C-alpha cells in the first residue's frame, strides 16, 4: 500500500500558539515522516482561518523537495477556482523538474464560502471553473502548451517553458466528495481523493460509480483512490479513545465553523446539493452524532485496532492509497509525534506488505 502523511497547518483548538510555531512543528512532522518510510508528503490549501492556513501548497512542496529528497510530494489539493490554470501548470512543471518527477498534483474546487468571498469568487461557478481549468492543466502537462476557449479562462495557445519532461498520467488526483465531482474526476481519468469524514458504507456507492465511469470512459480500471485520513494512535485503547474523542470532536467543530455546515447557503449554491444533504444530516444528528460518524470513518486506537480497521475498510472498498494526518483539531505536537512514530514503527511495515490482488493489476 502507498502511504503518505498529510499536513493541514491548523491552530484551531489552541488558545496560545503562534502561526510560526504551527508551521515549524508541522514541517518537523513532515521531516520525521520522510525519514520513517512514508511514500509521500501531502498538504491541503486553505486560507484566512485557524481551521487550516496553508495558502500555497505548491510553495510548501518546493521547500520540502530540497529538505526531503527521497519522498514524493503531493497537493491535496490546489483549489482551481482560486488560481489561473496557466500559472498552476507552470508551477507544477517547475516543481516536478526540481524534484525530479516526485510531484503528485491533486486539484479540487473548494467548499468554504468565506474563502470564495475573500477571493471575490462566485461559488456558483466553482464546478464550471474547475472542469474548465482542470482539463486545461491536464492538457498543458501532457503537451507543453496551454490553451482554452471556455468562458472563464479564454487562453491563447501558449508554449510553457520550462517544458514538462515527465508524464502526469498516473500522478493527477481530483477531490471528489460530491456526486458531480465524482463524474468530473472520472472524465479526467484522475485518481479520486476522498476524506475520512463519513462512515465508509455511505461512500461506497460514489466510489463504485467512479470505477464504473472510468472503465466506461477510458476503457480501463480506475486507479486506486486516495483516502485522506485522521489518526490518533497510542498504546492504551481506552486512553486513546478519549484523546480521539477530544481531538476529532474539535476537528468536527472546526469543520462546522469553517464550512458553515449548519447554515442554509449550500441549498442555494449551484453544484453543492451533496453538501446541503450533509448539512441536513449534521443538523439531524447533532454535534455528538457527527463526531460519532467521524470517529467511525477515521483511524484511532492501538496499532492492532487501527490495522483491523484498515483491513475491514480494504475488504469493503478494495485497494486504496492512504494519506494520514496526525495533527488536527488541537492535537498537541507531542501526541501527534507519538502517533506518527508508533504508526511508522508498527503499522506502516504491515501496510507496505499488503499486495494488490493480481486481478486488479491487469487491465481488462
């Protein structure tokens, strides 16, 4: 199994911690992960809020390309409606060159109204902007030329320099948490990215739909999806359960705040029907019910219990890549580092030994 570590850069839940300290400690965890056998470092893109503040994950990965020379580098994700596709293509090419082909480019369309408002953007346009920009970027990385005739990004055909020197065919990822995003991901032939925020049986229909569409559109099996997960790992099950309840609860609270899940606006924004449904579920369940659902989907416990959970998930979903965040919702650095060290020592070697069934490796 391919296993990465996710950086969120959050101070939510801490009363007194500077942004400098958050960044120093999260980058420290990245260096530990790189030295501990993880395959890739990932980072989110978020702005303006202590929920998560990493305004430029390509810049972060450019730094880590030099500091951590033996690990892949991923964006989960670059939020395309907030960027010019020409610039994203240029930045991706430069990072891929200086890292010697270690970039995994993940893209998404965004969800938080407060971020769209600050960028003076219209959430109603996020789907069409994403679809237009992602196709332009994908073609640019394949051909070395960027061009577009769409309503959002009319772009004269322009050669990019430096030119792309390696294929991104197996290194293009797309976040897909809603039904229309699943369709967009399939059209791109990208690796689908989902977050562990709801019980996995609820997500299975969307995962199966992506696989069906990828086979139908591209004539080949869908590549394994990427799951971004959240982990609290310890040696005592009950003590770790209490920690997980505390920090995952705080993370759910930060989600409610940042994305305004208890508001009514998703019902009135084009292309966000799935999130309107999620907001209704959150209201119906209440906060404690939402935390229960999150803990059911995420990873927490001892190494043995986490491995059993991942085995069950694999039986349900099939093969997947894993991207683990150890720091979220006010998780202290020492708890995050303890979990990372324990995961690397006792869980990672087992996951690395898992082999995909031979039938899944042969194109039909």
